[in-house]
C-alpha cells in the first residue's frame, strides 16, 4: 500500500516538475496562451484525451490536428524544442 502511495507521489512530483519546466519556456507559454489552443484545452473531449497522457492520442485528436494545420499555431509549435524541455 505504501509503495502505491509513494509511486503516486513520485509521479505527481514528476508531473509538477515537468509543468514548472514547461512554464519557464517562453515558446511553450506563447503556444498555450494562443486563443485557439486555449479553446481546445477548454474542450471536455480533448481534456479527457489529455488526461491519458498518451501523446499519440493527443496528437491524433481532431482538434489538435486542426491546430497543426493553422499556420500561426504551427509556427508557435515549431519554436518549441522538445529536447530542451525534456532534458534530452
């Protein structure tokens, strides 16, 4: 039982640390502040998919696919360096 709690806390801390790192990145902040991105994040269906933390599902969601087709949002995405954000 304590192992489950400990693993859950480690996972939550890891997610918190990742969000802190993401929020320090000006390109990521610009992306999530875009009105079309905020609108997608407000979609209950997308939020359910996002909760899975399955990037293939998130990227294939129709709403996210539409964002990738939008030149302005795609330009913001292109500025985000995943290796930098993920410490790679």
